[in-house]
C-alpha cells in the first residue's frame, strides 16, 4: 500500500515539475508515465492483492501465485511499452518483439510454478498445527523465532501476521468441527 501511495505522490510531483523543467526528455518521460498511469496503477493493485492472498494460510493462499503471475504479465507489458517508447527515439532490433511472444508466457509460467512450489514447500517442511490426544488444535510456537525481534512489549508485524493466521485457522477448524457434529 505504501508503494501505491508513493507512486501516486511521485506522479503528482513529476507533473508539477514539468512547469519548472524545460528539458524535452523530461517532458516526454512525464508524458509517458501519464499515458501509462492506469497500467502502472493496475500492476500495483494486482500485486498488492496477490501479496494479501499470499499472507493467508494454506487453503486461502492458493490464488496468490495466479494473481502474482498475472501481475507479472502486466509488468512485462509495461516494459514492452518502455521499449516501444525508446524505439520511437532510437531504432531497436525488431527481433526483440518476436522474442517477447516467448518471454511473456515463460515469465507467467515461471512465476506461477515458483509460487505454487513455495506453497507446497511450506506445507511439507513447515507444518503449522497438529492435534493432540484430546482433539485440541496445537499450534507451532513461534516464540523462539520472534524473541530476537521483540522491542519492549511492542508486537512486530510478523507476530501480528502469525496471530491473524492462527485466528483464521481456528475459525475454519471450528466450522469443520461444527459440520462434523451435524452429520
């Protein structure tokens, strides 16, 4: 979210500076950013939503790699627009445009595969919870990992994220128990 707000501030400041800077390259650069403003904002929002889904525990984080892969395709589209803008100033190799038809699906598949690999890796090597003899959910303790990050009694963002994930897990586990009791 801070990145989106920072980008908006940067665009506003760049547009204000166009009144004071008479450099034609700067003027063309700001007009290029203005023309692609909505694409850049869309990229930021897609990646932000992907990061939000990535913060959830296992069943809820499955859309995150797909959303991030879609955001990466939009990033590639923006970089292609940059090369097209540079091409209007200087001649670039036309072979690059043919290569872009290979790069876009390859980047999409790489981001998608690495995202799902990360999810599977977390499931296999970092189990989050277990069930003890009484049928109660036992969560893995993160106190030893987070003890070094504590400053006085303030909670870190990592601790808040862990507590939020545990809350969601407890809610989903409670729903599952209620459904089992009704059968």
